[in-house]
C-alpha cells in the first residue's frame, strides 16, 4: 500500500504553490503585493532592514486594448521579513513610475520616471529612521528622463539612456554619474555609449565597471511615431579605459529585471539576465501573447561570452530588482503587454 501511495503523494506535493518547479534553482514565490493588478515600472530595493517597493503604474479598470486608462501610484510598500506581509508605510510627493532604483543598503534612491503628465527629472532618497520612513530630495537629473537604467558602482550612481518625453522618437545616448558621498554633488556627464541611444536597457555594477546591456533604440517611422529596434549589444565603462564592447547577447533583449545580478567566481564576475522582452511577439494580439521570456542568460568570464543557463519560473519586464536578506528579489512587473502581476519572487543564489 505504501508503494502505491507514494507516487500519489508526490504528485499532490508538486501541485502545491511553491512546488518543485517554482523552487528550481533556488527560486521561491513569497507574499504578493496587496494589489489585485500589480504594477509595472515600480522602484524597489533594500532600505535598512526592509524591502521597499514604490509607485509604478497599471490599468485598474480595463486593459489598454479595451480603452483602459493608465494610472500611476505614489504608495510605498514595505516588507520587514521574507515570510511577512507587505504594508503601506507612506507616499511619494507625487505618483511616479518607470524611473531608476538605486539601493545603498541604508537607503533607496529614486531617479526620474514619469506620471500621467509626462517625464520628470526629480530624485528622492528614502530612509528608515526609528521605524519611520523619510523622503529627502536629491539633485535633480539634468533633464526629464524615464525608461532609463542605472546601477551603483562604488559611490557613483550611473544613469544611462531613456527618453526625455513620452513621445520622443529617439532614445537618449547620454550617461550621467552622481557621487552619493558628496553632500554638494552635481550630476556629471560621461562620454556617450558608442552603441548609440537606447531605452529599457539593463544595467549592472561589475566590480569597478558599469555595464550597459541590450535595450531598444528608436527612430521615427513614416508616420513620425517611434519605431523600436531591439538591441543585442553589450558594453562596459570605466573611467580609466572608457567604453569597451562585450560579446553580444545571443538574441536582442530589453526590459529584463534590472540592475542585473552579479556574483564573484574564481575566474571573475558572472552576470545574470533573468528573462526580458526579445521582441519576437511585437504586434501580436495581446490576448494571444505567450508572456515574456523566462530564459536565464549568464556571462561566463572565463569564456567572455553569454551562455544559456536554463529558465526561471516566471517572465517579468519593466521591473526593478533588489538584493535583500541574501536573496535576489523581483517585485511585481509586467507579465504580458498591459498585464501586470502582484507576485513577488526571490532567488537564493547558489555557487555552481
């Protein structure tokens, strides 16, 4: 009898939430955000002892192909324990999404973004003091900017690419830095990436290098509206050597969770890209969209190339990442065009 029951018991276990597939490679689904729709373009990161998720946008009443109106939010959610529940702990000075999140450990910095009236240059720093969250202004970006990417390299914030206005027909090639340790710091411009302008790219801090990967370039179509070209090129920058080109991605890719995960190995830094939009379903009927990529690409430093490393449980785009409590977090995000998800996933890195 025991031998007959064992396969049935295993079958039931594998159907439970957080099943073996969900846990493959250390991935785990945790408490979802307390919102039916979820959000694209949130800000997120570690802030003191908490994980913070801020702002974002969704279509609460009807999907975009049904004429639904996009709504931006100002709420600040906090998670105090990986097994806890999200709670609302405050509000931004304005609804905001599609900016750049930079986590310093004791604070979360928000740069640029957009709301229903357009793109902004505003920047904020969120801190937790004595259990309360405070919001302080940071130096504004040199121009309004949304759909950019960024990473923290040492004390320097790097912000790259994006769009100045919602209807920009060209993606920016500008790159700026800000030293968070300097009280009177001002934004500094560094040479533009030789690969050209792009938005929805991915960024990474790899030792003392800033990496700029993939994204979408824009050009005006016959009707004057921007036309997207998905990019596969990857670049790294240091003050000493300037821009240097890396091996291309196996396929074009944009809007993957960013900043990218990096880890040290005996042969150098490995960088992981989890999912993204490869552009293969552009123009597809939104009801027939198969969802975004679940592909895991990993930079192999000993081979100096990107390598397929299997898949992850879910595909999300226009979503920030966070490293908190020794885990890598993906909070909410877009699962299909116009369709968000309130799910929150975390990954416990393992050395291979």
